[in-house]
């Protein structure tokens, strides 16, 4: 190849490289590329800013310029972590720590890449860094707000609920017109819904602020489930449904949090009742290698395949008109999944549209 052609190609490559560098330099997020040994090969101005470094980082090991801590202020070995990843991953849970001990909340996105082209391409990683301290503090404020509001709303709602309940009782004992009974029943339903929504919001904001503590006790699974079934006997009967238990007699006591287990099963059961028009609800448990497997089976409207992946998402509710006939916030299963994590429990679900659903949770013995 003539020397002239070589020169043109080299110039083109240089031009291309300059373009790329000015492109990444114009990005607001910090970008750092490292090679397979975690040595820095490329970075932009925003990376220098966020890391508060004012000398060249090329050739330095990532861990020498970036120190990250987790929620509990424990150091995170980000460098080893990056070298192990196979597909891209992002996190909003870490903080960047500066030498003077001050910190900022960090969004990190890490992706394995090929540095260079063709045969010259060696393995490497690209790391994107963003300071999300402001966003995080807004999130915290929002959670704090929800927590205060839900706490403040509890008392008036409880008083209204009590009064409506009394009025219903009086109305049903006198010959009050049917219209009054109906209006009171509707008001009562709505106030109960409000109250469960407030409870959900309160639990949710506590869970998101990491404020939920787990108190472990010995649970007599048999009695626990019989009590639960008993609690819902009237509600199922008034909807023309039957409720039954299927409890393995060989079950032994379980060490876990009765409070959260109760809330989880309660969510499964109230959903089963809400989304079942005819048939039965079965609640039960059997021993499992890790602890106890609890299940709630209904013969209800079921959940379509595309919805199944999303029912544990925050605020998700199916578009099915039969779902929309019932009050709901789409928070129940999201909270349930959060509580299950606290119990190190595993939730699964099987469902067929128009046939029914089974929600299962395997709860291990905790120490
Ligand atoms: P909510 O019941 O307040 O809408 P959840 O988070 O408890 O919220 O449930 C999310 C969605 O999952 C429901 O809106 C419904 O579409 C679906 N779902 C949950 N449980 C059942 C069930 N047993 N049968 C049919 N659909 C269900």
C-alpha cells in the first residue's frame, strides 16, 4: 500500500477517535472505560468531575480512583464485581466516597464491551456514573411525606369507619328504608378500602426506607391457618364462596415473623376473594425442605400470561374488566414481594385465565 494511503487512513482513524472523544466529553454522565485488568483506558471530563480527580487517570486501576460504599456504609469492591459481570447491570444503591469522607448517591451502569475493532478488540468494560443525590433526597422526602400522611389519616378513617358501622347496625335493627342500608353499606365498603390503602402506603413507605424490622417467633402453622380461614369465613360466605383449609398434619412449628407472614397470606386471600366470582378458596400448607410451603388456591378469573409477569410490579392492575370491578391499588403484591424478601421466602404463582390461580410462598425457618 502506498505511503500516502497509509497516511490518509491514519488521519481518518485519528479523526474518528477525536470525534468519539468529543462525543463522550459532551456527555453529562461520567464515562470510564477499563480494560480486562481494570486499568483505565478512557474517560471523559464528567468522570473527572464526579470523582473529583484533577490528574490523568489513564493506566490507573479503577479501585485507586473510585471508592464506593453500600447502604450500611460497607465498602463495595466494585472493581472485582465489574470483572465478573457477563451482561450489563445498573444500580442506584451505592454511594461514592471521597477522601474527606463525604459521599454522594451514585447511579452506576456497567457494561462489558469490546475495546477496539475486529482482531484488535480486547475485552473491557464501560462504566457510567451519575450523581443522583438530589433525586435520592426527593425520593426520601416523598417517602417521609407518605409515611406522615398515612399516619395522620388513620385516626379519622377509623372514627368514620366505627360510626358508619354503628349506623349500619342501628339501621338494620329499625325499619330504616332499604336506601339507607344500601348507602351505609357502600360507604362502609369504601372506608374499608381507604383504610387498607392507607395501611398499604404506610407499610410500603416503611419498607422503602428500610424501616421494617423482623421479629421472629415460633408459629404454630396449623392454628395460624385455621385462624386466618376463620377471619374470612363471613366475607367468603357473603359472596357465596366456600373457604377451606388443606393443612398437612405432619407440619411442625415454623420460626419466622408471624406479623409479615400474616400480611402476606392476607394479601393472597383477599385477592383470591376479590377475583373469584364462584367456587372456593383453599388455604393450606405442607412441609418443605427449607421450611413450610403455604398456598392459597382460588377458582377465580385467573391471570393472563402477559399479566403474570407484571402482577408483582408497583401499581400494576390487570386491564381485565372483572379486575376493575373491584377496588384496588396494585400495591398489595408489590408489598407482599418486599415482605417475602425480609423473610427470605420465595413466592411463586400459577394461573390460568378463567380457571383460577394458586399463589405459593416457601418460608424458611429463621434463626
Ligand atoms: P390490587 O388487588 O389492589 O389490584 P395487587 O397488587 O394485590 O393489587 O394485585 C395486582 C393485580 O394482580 C390485580 O389487580 C389483579 O389483576 C392480579 N391478581 C392478583 N391476585 C389475583 C387472583 N387471585 N386472581 C386474579 N388476579 C389476581
